[in-house]
């Protein structure tokens, strides 16, 4: 039945996948993270066209969040999916979220795991693991006087036959042993059957060599390896009298003997009605429509409901178990492109079309929550009230106040501002012995809390650059040289120190360093790319990297970099990058403050921007960045890219200017930027497909 279910679910998923208005699943090349593509590589879109978005596969974070909110599960099946590709700095770009055969296989496995967690397992194949003495199986270990006679294991005195047996599934099993005995003395031979030394049954053995006696113990086991044993407990021997001995003819484990194991998660978000009260067919149809709307983020067409009910019938027909019909129907929904992809059908003929209220609900929820619309958004979509600007603004404010908006810190800020980078931090333990797992974890938590401040606090995003406060616990405060009263996380002032704003967080500074030394190149490039949207060109081929930091004391890192820039091939890029990175040289590769480098040279933190403006140290550079019009424009572009799941084109310039104007009028607050993007035609409309990537 399991094979039938897999085939039917896969076939029906493909049938349900693409209706006449649907965009087929994309096939996109793998790319590496880069800046936005130059305009010359992007097809121009006419001003009246908002640009289309390829049918976008849910990335790993979105898949996990979606099954959490649709099913109420705590499982995170996408954690083992293939890594998502990056484009434009983010891993939610539609054009690079390819679909591989491995994805298809893992979606099927994830659906099974999710539904087993929700509904319990069903129709697990029963297997029998039988071990005959005639085979002389070497699996078993012995304790005491145990011999193999060729036809049985003989226990000549008190002892034990023990083995490790692996069972494939959770469930109830039958542990059986065939025993016979040579009797002697006043009592029958006695044996103990045991599993893991916990479950035991003591038996008296009357079986003979010709007719062994079979004893069975019913036990609950989890999938995996378990210890099974049979012992001889009452050896008896008297000279010239009968000798009492125990023999084991065979041992077997069979199961699982029950077709089902109980669910581990409340299934009320899937089992939406009682078939005994509502009727089997009516309840199945209700689930198909209600759960389908939540899973596919839109109402189902009548033919889709009919197809799902046909699938329900296949599962129900096996033994008239309602839950099995629902299981198969839900599996088909979870395998459908309408679940795995965010599908927005292209306009028919015209250059562009307005998004439906259902599509707007999805764009909003995946932008702000990296997850599916909740019931409030779905209700507003049903009534088409989400098409009203005032309602959209209300929803943006509500959604930003919801804890699910933490996804912005993990995904938008995680990729744009590098809050995720600490997870991959590689610091040489010999050079920086104080950097341990506790400090790495604290660095990441500081960045996440500061990012959440940007999302939740009603103040300018530009304060992110110049703020003189941060979050620390005891471990991070020690690294920063700050005094705190206890180890709890707390907001502290950094006024009077050299640590200012986002660029002063140890996690960012360490992530933009090499394992043994700082990197003005990585740091300067990050500022240009992520804060000013002026990514430098990649280095030419065959250019030698800078040698490891001179440890003999003859040259400072700045002097080494100046020698490196003496090469005209290197100078064109490094002249723009290095002077920015030098402003951060007061912070070593662990993010700790210093006045001198490893060779005793005083730090020179003077630098300049490509426009010629100069600064000395982080605080002055951060002040210039906060005053530069390039920074809010870049912030607008980064969030715009993340929200739409595509890189801006040359014809997005006018809309980006409008977004930037709204951002400025709103005091450069994050909420103002979100509202400006949500009201942009690029967000509210859908362009036509012409077989190009953009």
C-alpha cells in the first residue's frame, strides 16, 4: 500500500500542479552570491511593466515556517534539504531557486514525516528477524557456560544468550524463543526472557528436543538497536543423577504487530471536522476546501476539489479509515507545486495585471514573515479588503508587531547585514584563544537583537550606523571591556568607547576578517556593497592574495596593503576599498578593541571614501555614512530586492526613487520603508513572462 500511495500522490501532485493559468516550475542555473547584475545584462522593462517574478520555490526557511504555520508542527524538515542558491545577495531570489530531483525526493519524504508526526504511522510493513541455532549465527554473545551443539544453543549451567537486534520502526513487537530442556531435580528448568534488561518474563520450560516450547513476549520498541536475551536460571546437577540443562532452538523478533503508531502532534489543524458528525464525504470535502485554501494560499477550483476527493477515496478504501484518506489527500496537497511554489499566473495579453488579494496576502506574508498568510490575511483576501491601501497599511503594522516578523532579522538582516555570518566564523584558536563557542553565540545574539531593534523601534534606520548602545551578556561584555552586573542580556551604552553602531559589532568585524588577522579588503568591500550599493569589480585573474600578516615587526598591515596597491592591476579596486577598511583597524580579527597591531605598530585608522571625503576611525566614518544619500538609497534597494524576490532593473529606477522618497518622509524608519515598498506598483502588480530571466 505504501508504494501505491507514493505513486498516486506523485502523479496526482503533477496533475494538480499546473492549471491553464499557472506558471510551470522553473529550472534555473546555480549561481553564487554576487551584487546585482549590471543593467546591460538585464532585459529592459517598459515603464508600464512592473516586471514579473518567476514561480518562486519556497526556500528552506520559508518551507519550515510554512509547515509550522499550516500544520502546527515543530518539525523542521527543510533543514536537510539542499542549500538554497543566492542571487543579488539573498536566497529567496526566484530565478535561482532551482528544483532538482533531490528536492522532489525530499519533499515526498518530508510530507510523509510531517503527516506521520500529525496522524501517526499507518500500514508499516511487518518483518520477522529469526535466528536459528542450526545457522550458528554469530550475532549472539554468551555469559556463563553456553555452547553451540550444531542444532541448539546449550546452556549447561546458569548463563545467558544475548544479542543486539535492529528493528526498523517504532511499534509493538513479538519477541519469541523456542526452548526445550533436560530435566533434573525437583523443579522444571526455568528461564528469563528479557529486553534491554528492563522487560522480563520468567517461564518454566517443559518442552522436549522433539517438541520445543515457544514463549512470546509482547514489547514496545523504538526504531533502532535493542538487546534481547534468554537466560538459564536454575541449573541442577547431582553426581549419578539427572542433569538439568536448557536449550535454545531459535529466537525471533516480529513486528510491528500494530498497523499504526500514535501521532506526536495535535492534528486539529488538519482534521477540521468529525466524520461521524458531519458525514465522511462532507467532512472530507470540508477539509479539502479549508485546508487546501490554507496550504495553497488561495481558494481551490471545483475540479481541484474533485481530484483531491478522488485521492481521499483511494486512501479511505483500504480499510475505511477516514484518517488514511485525509493522509493521502494532504500528501497530494503538500507535494503540489501550489504548495512548494508561490505561483502568480502571468497576465493574458496585457503588459501587466494587478495582483489578486490572495497573491497580495502571500507577498506580504513571505516578505515580512517568511511564511504563509495567517487567518487574518486570508480573511481579508476572501473579502478583497486587502486591495485597499488603508487595510494593507494596517496589516503591515500588525505583522511587524508580530513575533513572526523576527524572520526579518534571521533572513533579510541575516543575509544583507550578515547576522548569519557568525555561524560560519573561523577564528584561529592559537591566535585568539579567548574566542570560544560561548563568545561566538553571544556575538550572533547581539547582532540579532540589534537587528530586531531596527525592525521594532520607531526610529531612523540610519541610527543603526551611529547608535551608541548595544546588547551584551556577561561573556560579550568582558570581550568589549564593559562592566555589567550579571550575565543576563541587557542593553548597554557604548558612549565614550570607540565601538559605534552596526560596524562596531564583534560578530560583523570577526566575520569580515581572516582567521589570523584583520582584512581591510573584506571590511571595505562590505561597506561599499551592503551599505552604499557600489560593489567593486571582482579581482582580475591570477592576482596573488596578500601574504599573511608580517610577524617580524617590519611592516604594519597598512604598509603591506600599500605595497600591494603599488601593482597597477590591483590599485584600481583597492584604492576604493582599502581606505574604508582601514577605519576599522582598531578592531582585531576577533572584534576586540586594540591601539596597536600584533607587531606593536600604532593603529592608523584614517581613510577616505571614493568621493574624497576623509575620516579617522569608525565613529567619523559612520557619521559620514549616515549623512550620505547613498546609504538610504542602498537600504531601499536591498529591502526592495528581498521583498520582490528579484533584482531591480533599469526601469525600476523611478519606483525605487518613489520608495526612497517615502522612506525619507517616514524618517527613514523600517516601517516607512516597508510601507513604501508595499504600495509600489512593483509590489502590487505582475508583469508578463517573455522567457527571460530578470
